[in-house]
């Protein structure tokens, strides 16, 4: 099966992938500002992305569907998925939730920089 940019959802997924990576970098930047350590920020970033998703898999399936869609990795995945699954958020809603995680990390980082380094 051939897919082109004119296929339904493909252009949004390509654009969404670029936006996702941009916000992912901002999330890492915010964590780096909080921790003041590059290596620590990378470790925490991967922990924030992967560990909640793995822990949610241990929950009952009714909880997985209710909680799992709002986890950072699952919310961000929605924007670059061409054929979303039934339990996922909508593409732009999921991206908005992912942006909230990045905004929280950036706000915490800027607040701590202002307090520690002023």
C-alpha cells in the first residue's frame, strides 16, 4: 500500500512529528533547568516518558484506558499517528496534553533558575 502526503492524516502526522520533537526538546530543556545536569535531565526525560507507560500496563484494562491516554508518551504519540487506536486521545488534544507536560517542566525550571541563580 502506497502512502502519499495527500493521503488522509499523513500531512498532519508529518507536521505533528516535527512539533512533537520540538516539544520533547523543550521538555528536556525544562528538566535540565530543574536538575542543572545534562545527564540527569536525559535520564529523567526517558524515565518520565517510558516508566509511567510500563507501570500503566500493570493496571487493570479499564484503568489503562482511562489513565494511559494522558501519560506523556501516549499523549504525544497521538499527534504523529496516522491511524489512531480507540483508546488514544485525538491528535491535537494529545499534543496539547503533551505540551502541558513541557510547560510544567519549563515553568518549574525557570522558577528554580530565578530562585537559585538570581
